[in-house]
C-alpha cells in the first residue's frame, strides 16, 4: 500500500532575525511538522513566539536560517499563486465592489466562467444581494468574508490564515467560525491557521500545533477527533481545551502556572 506524501513538510526549520548591532534573535528553533492534504491545522502559542513568522516562511515570504518547507515535495522558495495568505486586517480593495474584489485576478478562459465563479463564492459566503456594494458599505465581518471569498475564488491549494477573525467582534467571530468550517467541508483546502484563541483552535482544527515561547519549537501536536460542529460543553472538547491551556502554562483562571503557588491562590487586589 502506498502512503500519500504529506501536502506540507516543515523540516528542521529555524529562523534567526538579525538584530541591530546585537546578536541575532532566535525566533524559530528546529520546527518539524507534516500536514496532510485537506487538513485543517491551527497554530497556537504565546504572543510573539513566532507563529506569523512560521506562516510567512511556509508561504515563501521569508527565508529560513536553517531547514526547509516543502509543498508537494517541492521546496518553498518564493510566494506562489497557488497559495494565498489571509491577514487579520482585510486587504480588500476599497475602490472595487464585492464582485470586482472577488473576481480580481481570476484567470478563467471566459468572462462567463469568471462571473460564475464569482457568483458561486458570493453565495458561499452569504453575500448574495451585495454584489455591487463597496467595502465602505459593509461591516468588518462582511469585508472579511469578501477577503475569504477572493482567496477561495483563485482556487488555491493551501490557505495560510493569520488571525483572520482577530479583528471581529465576538458574535461575528462565532458565526464566521461556523461558516469557515462549512466552506472547508465543501472545498477541503489544506489550511494553516494561526490564532490566539484556544477555543477557536479546538472548534476548527483537525490538529492543533502548540508552540513554546520564543525561540518557538513545537511543544505538542494535539489531534481533535470530534465531529463538527463541536459543542462547547462536550467533556472531550473541554479536556482538549484545558490540555492546551496547561501546555501554554495557563491555569483555569487565566493565571500563569509558573507563578508562586500563594500568588496564584489569592486573587490580586487590583
Ligand atoms: N522582520 C523582523 N525583524 C526582526 N524581528 C522580527 C521581525 N518580524 C518579527 N520579529 C520578531 O520575531 C518574534 C516573533 O514574531 P511573530 O510576529 O512571528 O510572533 P507571533 O507569535 O505571530 O506574535 P503574535 O501572537 O503577538 O501575533 C517577535 O519577537 C518579533 O518581534
């Protein structure tokens, strides 16, 4: 029986940033990760540990100091049209309408095919009726939907998402998570998704990569073998969430588990 090659292979990856006049800053340290085709991977870890840096290398925006990322067995050396990167703040073009934004850069053979693709994604993200609207006429959540639709319309094989829901209010975020899962079910793209939100990672991911503080290494890779949509009070959901908090050194009250025990036992007077 042949074993399928992983879609993404991150091998012995390290990155040091040059520091002005000082010794280099080690940001990533010997990261290894293998991602299957169609897998939804979430990456969590302390602020500033190097999550975005890892995504930037995997996407070809940055060159590692050591090691390599391969996609379909080919080393990543530069950005590639087959892969898209979605940031926290939308990059929709304010001067283009929803349908023009989504259709931007489409290269189907005919205009009709392009229009059909645009319409398909407008419907998928629930913006039918807003085709002619401009970004200034839409909410933050709607604009982020346009951004996701634009990314999907170009038919990428990998989506790199860096806190894509981070700028949205809580309720919009919950809705967008559900929508994202539905889109992923339909499209089955390989997704690398960075989030600060542990709950978000447990709701979305097939596997969660927990990174250590800087220089970041992979502390654990946690599989989430729960059917979607995932219930927030499922005991297994809560167990996984607590395991991740524990790995990140945070207790149930959001306190640092490394702190002296008496300072954790007593709530601060502030
Ligand atoms: N171009 C750069 N030059 C020097 N240092 C950088 C550069 N880009 C990032 N860094 C540093 O690398 C470290 C990792 O940054 P990165 O943005 O990858 O972390 P992160 O885990 O995504 O952070 P956050 O969770 O706060 O978004 C930080 O200490 C940051 O200051």
